[in-house]
C-alpha cells in the first residue's frame, strides 16, 4: 500500500506483524469524533470510543505507528520523569496521588489491552531496571524505589553486584528494578491497536494528513491534503512529537527531541547469555540517559542525538561506541539497523492536556515514556468524553503556553545537551 509518508526503515519495521489496510480517506464523511494521529494515544482513544458505539474517524499522515509509536524502544515503563513525592508536591495530595496511581498502573493497562484484544506484539512483563550511572546516583535511585514501595509497587533496590548480574554490564554502582514494567514490539503493538479499533467500528485512514481544521456551524471540519473532509462534533489532537502547525501554537509547547537507536547483528548464544540474561529492559540515570534491551537476539541501544535528521550511520557512532563501553564483551560488534524518532518534551516534564476551543482536545508530551502513558491517556480522554463525571482526567486542563524563545530551541537545546554530556563525564 502506498502512503503519503513511507515507513522509515528500522528493526521494528523489519520484524513487525503485517500492517492492516488503512487506505486514505476516500470521501467526505461525518463522525461523532475525529482523531488526528494514529499513534498509541489516538488509536487507544479510537478503540475505547468505538467500543462505546461512538462513530470515530482516525486521520494519519503516514500509517498507524509511523511516528514515535513505531520507532520507540518498546519499553513499557510505569511512572513519569518526576518521582511520586514530587508529583504530589506539584499537584497536591489528592490530584498528585491520583496521577501517581494512573502513571504507576499504565503498564498494566497496556498488557491488559494486549491480552484482551489478542494483539501479537511479543509482549513480555519482564521488568525494568534503572542502573545508577554514578556513585552519587545510588541515593537517588534508592529514594525513588522507596517512594514506589510505600505505594505498594513491586520494587526492589539492587546493589552493584545484582545490577551487574542482571544487566551484564560492569559499569554501574547499583540501582532498582520495577517488576510492573515490560516490553513490546512497538510497531506491532501500534498495528494491533489499529486492527482492534477497526474491528470495533472505527475508520482508520492512512495517507490522510489533516491540513486544515475549521469551525463549520456546530461541527468541526477537518480537511485532508487530498481534499476529502470529515465533519465531527469533537476533535482529538494526538500528534505528540510530530505535532505541526494545524492548531496555532500547539507545536511550540513541546521540544521534539530526536532519539536515536541502533541494533546489533544477531549475537552468538554464548555472548547473548551475558547481556540482560533474564530479558529485562533498562535505562540508566545519566543526564543523557541510555536505554537498551534485547529483541530477537539483538541488542538495541538508544540515546539522544542531534536535532537534525540523521544523514547516515555515522550519526549513530556514539551509540555504537557506548555499546562496547557498557558491554566490553560486545566491543567491536557490528550494528545492522539505525533509526530515530521524535520524543515530545514539555517544559515541566509532565504530559499536557489542552481544550483550546469547544469540542477540541489535545494531549501530548510523554517525555519518552509514551508506550504506557500515551495508551493510558488515550483511553482516559475517551472515557472522559463519554462520561466526564465518572472519569476525571489525571492531569489538569491547561492553556496552550508556548515555550519561551521556542524558535531558538534547537540552539539552546543543543547547548543543554552538551552541558549534560559534560556533567555525565564529570560525574563519572
């Protein structure tokens, strides 16, 4: 099938389950709800709404999972960037603890959804390890683990030897493990959500970039690049790191940072038994964190890269180098896949929810934890639309406030990346 935006090459694209048929919108239609973006949040919302008998049209410029939902590391991690006590301090006891429960329970939402709809995406409830990159980080990881333990989460603090045994890396000083977490094949998961939404009655249209969103009487009119339109009472904007200029200033509320990933060739069995031997996923405590996991006998390593789009394998050399540093037994191992995707970062490091006009909702900014949180927020936004009184949102509705000097964000964000790189070096 030909789409306006071809799916970028990656390990996920090479190993995913076949894509469902999602042809472009072929004629003007009406719906109760129109959703812009067929990533996890848009598809999860469409599935929830369609199951409730609400007519839904999903419009996607590429195909389901074309953006970050089909390019991320596939780590299903609970929580947000802020620790639980920090969220309570930010939002107050009642609202903060509600958000902590939602974020902490987000992986269970994903795995339950996968089981209920029999989504074939190699889902594993394998647990997530956060190793302490520097000796000074041990106190922070211990404090973080204790906060979750107080709230009943299945958390264990790990000493240096335990982290080395579970990761296969000798460089860390300690850490913790969260057994609520796990992994998926992210593109297969997105495609499975699309199939489930279609089966429930949603219309999912690929190759249908929305170029205009205007008020037309009591409804909103969404116009695609090839002229077909949707008239809908409600519109959900679920575009995250690929948000464009469709709604004024929304794109300026996030920094769309590039996250780079590489995947090695298939590792020999003898070597494979020494890297994440129990199949955990991991991301460490660096300012510029590294995240890694195994998939079909390959090690996947991810981390930050330049804001421009990569020009070729040379732009990924820093990740290839770090594989040999973290895992000396893999030094010199050749990588066979290189890809990148956009992570939406907000100024306060929590997702944002907006209702900029009657009937329009936007939710974005998952800080790199979108597998669990994007799915969960998509479902909760849909439930709130269906029955607001019974389904309070976990985050406040806020005004759209662009990040100051956003037009210069690549300059100051690049400087910030360099500063973090230096800090990591000094801490090490």
